[in-house]
């Protein structure tokens, strides 16, 4: 899904990107929630001027290159030192008090001011690297709060709840917004005399240090509000991004949501393929077993189904001419590999994954279960027997199963409990050709031996092999 996310991501900010990434991994299982999110995305799609306004604000927030603000926020309370905070506040207050004393005492008073200034300058420069290190986080936090304030002024129906809440939060966070700007842009030494004077004033009164501790205290005190701002701005950006990619991609359609356990797709394709071959599939009363030869398209089609179901239940879109589905949990067992570090074989890894699949299919949510090459890590006799039992068990649960296998015997035994579809190939003069079209029934022949011949295996190996062992699709 990471590659799919990267292709679909049209967010303008780091917080939006994080929210969209999270959104695409948290499916909605409530039909009403899916329809509500669909309506909001559709409304943003139909409002190009509104999307343009959002884009301008969110582009100013932009992507954070360093100092990730969420990690900065959640780690703040662990680093605050109250003793130092009170010391710096006291020294800052002392810097103010000695000025009228200096006026009264004359030269002695000026010496006192000089001592205070030296002490504060030393503390300022000792503390400056800390502020400089965290300046990118303060800068982005300021941008986030400023973006929240601007978003709060908008009147956009699809995101009205978010903008109204941001408006209320922004008013209560104004002081923190100003202070974070102060820390994000510390004054530096320049040729401008006024700037130099102002820098010395900041140093004398320990403004940078005391502001730093004020901001930290405010972050701790207002952590819930800041987390809410982070979430709301991210939500707005993510929804606008989905609306944008939908407008850019005519092939993306809005799914139809229904109750029950079903998945009906017409001309469905995988979003990452440049020239995909569309196929259709209907899962209503029972699941499907797909047979086919090597490279015929089984695994790609399973991924196509899984990806589109995830997209349908997260960003309310699908790469299909039509998709009618329910709020199904997508459960997959695809590309299981051995685990050397855990001393687990391919078969053990797959068996554990299938057990997790069975548990998920018995869970509170109806599921779409997708299994590729079931139990491929063991011998054919035990694989076929165990696979049939597992698939029959799944057929009785609150789920719909799409399973792909090379074993025609599995498909034949399950006929009636499952529907049968297949991919196939053609033998041409130059080799094998695939059209990647899904057909009714069980595949008739495999291509494993033909592939060995095409690859140039020695004749003594290929001699008398014929079309390979019975029961397999190659």
C-alpha cells in the first residue's frame, strides 16, 4: 500500500500527509460513516474555488523537512526542567529591577547592570544551541497554528465542522502562536544597528530563554488542544487531497455501499499499472477459487481486489467502472516468506498467517479474505487436503473468499461451495502469450514445462516430461 499511497498523495503539508497515510490504513466499518466521508469528498470535488483556497493556506504550511512536530510535541513534557525555568525567570526579572537601581546609584548601579548583563549573556549563549536545534520544530508549530487560524476563517460547507473548531482553538492559542514565531526566527548579528541593539536587548532580558520555557509550559498545558489542531488540519488537507486526485483521475469512481457481505466489481484495475487489463468479479452468495498457469495474472488480480477494497473503505474511491461493496475488513495472505531470524520456514510462516486469517474472519466485522497459493510451502498431497478443509471452513464464516491456486484438484473439490474462474495462456510461435482476462471455470492446462523449454533447459531434463503432473495448472 505504500506505493499506492505515494501515487495518490496530493497533500500540501506534513500533517496532511500523515493523516492521509493513517486514513488509508484505518478502514471504516460503518456504512453511515463511509457515506458521510464520501459526501464530503464529493462536495470538495464540486468546489474548485474552495479547494484553491485550501491549497493556498496548506501550501504555506508546507512539508516539514526537519524537526518532526508531532514527535516534538509528545516528547516536550519529558524534557522540561522547572528549576532552570524559575532561575531564568528570576534573572530576567532581576535585569528589569537593576535598571531603576542604576539610575539611583549612578556608576555603582551601572556596574551592577554590567554584572547582570555578563551573567545573562553567558546563559544566553550557553542556551542558544538548544533553541537553534529545536527552531525547525518551533517554526513548523508556528506555521501549523497560523494555518489553523486561516482555515478557521473559511466558510466551506464540506469541512465546516473542522473550520469552526479550528477558529475556536486558534483564538485561545494566539499567544502561543506569537511566541513560537519569536523562537523560530531568532535575531542574528547583522550590519543593521537597530537589529544589533535589539539582539543585545533580547540577550540582556533573557527573552529567548524565558520564551522557550513559556512555550514548553504552554505546550504541556495545551497538549490536548494542540493535538486536536494537528488532527483537524491534517483531516482538512487529507480530504482536499483525495478530492484533488479524484478530479485528476477519471478512472477513480465512487463505490456503492450496501449491507451484507458482498463485492461486485466491473472493469476493476490496479492503480499502479500503466496499461492495466480490466476484469469483473461478483462475490455475493459464495467465494471464488481462481486457477491459472504461471504469470497468467492471478496474483495481480488478487492484489487488485484487495487494494480497491481498502481504498473503498478508506478514501471512498475505487479504480473500477463500478464497484458495489460492503464495509468489509480486507484480510490477505499473499507473498508469505520464510523468516531466517525466527527460524521459521516458508510453510510455518504461511500456516501462521492463515491462522490469523481464520481468526480475522471470525471477528466482529465481515471480511473479504484474499489468499494466494494456499499452503504452497509443503508437499502437494498434504497441501491439497489441508487447503480444501481450510477453504470449506472459511466458506461457513461471515466472509467472502477469493483464493488463487495452481492446483486444479482444489478447485474441482470445492465446486459448489465456491465459484470457479481462471486465467490462461496461448502457445504462440514465439512462446507463451497472456491476455490477463478472467474466464469462467477451471483452467485446463498449465505452462510450467513449457516455461522450462522456453528458458532453454537441457533436453535430458525435459525429455518425457510432457505437460507435467496431473492436478496442477503449472
